[in-house]
C-alpha cells in the first residue's frame, strides 16, 4: 500500500508528523507524494487560528474527493483539529475513517490496519496528560541538515486568546536523557542544526526537575560533536534567566538568536491577554539581551486588533516596534477562538481594522528590516547552504539570524560546487527587503 502524508501547521506539529512517519515506515508502508496514487491518506491538522482551521478542513475535503473516486481506501485525520473537533469531523466528512488526538499518534499504524480491514469511524484519544515517547525511527522531512527537537508538550500559561492548553494539555517536559539520545540519533543521520521547539521552551524541566533546566539541556546538547548550530524558539520573555543568557553567550554552538513572542506593547492589552509582562519589563528584557549579547537577533510576534485595542494602543505598538527595531517580526490579525475567554469579550474589532493595523505594523517592520539588511553589506557571515538557485551559479542559504521557513535568506553567488548543509563564509554584497546577497569569502567545510 502507498501512503500520502500531509502535515499542516507549526513545526511542533511537524515533529509529530515525523514520528508518525517513523511508525509507518516501521510497518512497511510505502510513501507517495501523489494523492491520485495513494491507498491511504493521513492529514495531520492544525486549528490554532481560523485560517489554520480553514486550511485543515479544505485539505481534508480535497482528500475526501480522492476517497470518493475509489483509489483511496483509508482517510485518517490527526492532530489539533482532530483533537478539538473529533465528532464534527466524522459527522460532516463521512469519508474520514478515523481521527487520532494529539497524544495518540503512536497508534497510527494500528489504526490504519484496522481501517483497511474494514473498521470505520474510529476515534482514538488519550488523556492530555499523556506524553508519547519520541519515535527512535523518526523520518526527518526537512532535508536532513536541520531538524526540530520538541523538548516539551502543552502549555500552562492560559493566555486568554489561546486554545492550546485545551488541545495539547498542560506543560510536560520530555526527560533530558531522551532528548539527548534523540539529538545524537539525528546528528548520526546528518543533522547539523537543532531547533529547539515547544509551546514554550524557557520553562523546560520545571515540571519534572523542580526548576528550569533549559540551560543544562543546552550545555549537554552542545557536547554532541555532530551539532554545529543550536537555535532556540518560543522563549517567553518573563522566563528568560541570567543563566540562560550566559549559556547562549558562552556556548559557540548556540546561535545568538531568540524567538521572543511578546504579542503586544500596551499594558492594558497585555493584561487582557493574560500575559505575564508589561511594556517596561519587555524593554528591560530586550535591553539586557542586547547588552549581554550585542549581535543577538531577536524575533517576535504580535497580535493586531485584539478586543479592546484602541487606535492609541495600536500607535503604542507602532512606536514600540520603531524603538525596539526587532531583527525579525511577524504579525497575526486577532482570531477569536471558541472556548477561549477573549472570544467572549464584548469589544471585538472589525476584521478590516485588524488587517489594516497588521499591515501598518508590517510596513514599518519592512523598513526596519531593509535598513538592517543594508547594514550587513560589507560584513562576512557564516552561512548554511539550503539549496541551489535553478539555472544560476548561485545558492540559497541562511545565517544564524534566520530560522528556516520564517526568516530571510542569503543568495550566494559562486561557481563552486556546494551541497545542502555545507557551511561557507560569505561576504555580503547587497540587500533586498528581507534577504541578503553575497559571495564566497572563505569556504568552511563542516
């Protein structure tokens, strides 16, 4: 049997997909990327915001058409949408044979066997306090030179706009020994960059060790010889400690890069969001990071049009972004999610206002990003090669400032033969809105 696997949503969901692919590979199932040739289709879904839900539903409906046409024998839905709307999925899309919750992905191969043998409308759920073990035969889908290491599941923060605790459970750290073993396995297969992810990485270990253990985990990961870059994502600002900053400073393998989701800059809105910081504290944390690590790249995310946001509050965000000059920034228009407190707030904002405010912030950030790119001209940077540019003597790469899929690229002009995953030193010769242009300065083979 041939199986098509579609993974939607965030990189944490992608890790779950890669674990499931490992179980399916162990079961002897052959993979295909052609839905017309697939006997089995699995869709790992997202339901974090409305756009993600729509994408998941539309993808399931498209795959249901393959089921109607007769080739596909089994359509399985997994992930956040399956966890949150299991009954609705089976009722509204009868072509779906089974749904698996966010903690039940270990059962994927067995569920497929059951469906192929004639069972239908299976619902497989486990408690949200359960933490599946990492699959040692994980199938990395990111090209092999980098991989995400999911260090925890769930979240305890309960921000008023967020549904994650209800579909992913409370915060559960993966034991450190398991993470180190998984990282070693990944590097043995050629992975050179590890990207640490969780709903929040900074709280790692608090639940099982009694204290925050991200610094210790980082030190242990840095000892693995095959790793060259370690990147940390999803660091809640209030949980960043001096110890964590020192580890980033001291360990050469850790990229001077932090993803620091702040969501807003108005104290009133931050309070309504259920966030744990105010504007002054955010300025203090960002100032400390830049003082201690002058070349640090800080990425953040914001939400525009949160209920109750006035034009003055929006302008406060604009001023904050202008002053902070974030290296990387993304903005989401607020999405009211059912079963969250914020969805019930009375002072909802019109969709067009949300989008206008989002666009204003992004236009400002575009100017900041362009200036920062221009400032890089003439400098030399270490670059990881991602692939070649078709038809040209050029390659696409990333600097330490760029996480894959969300940040910028550097286009490297060279006639040399490079491979994906190679490290080269590049002199920056030009700048685009978010990307750089460069040429080989001194090759690094790593």
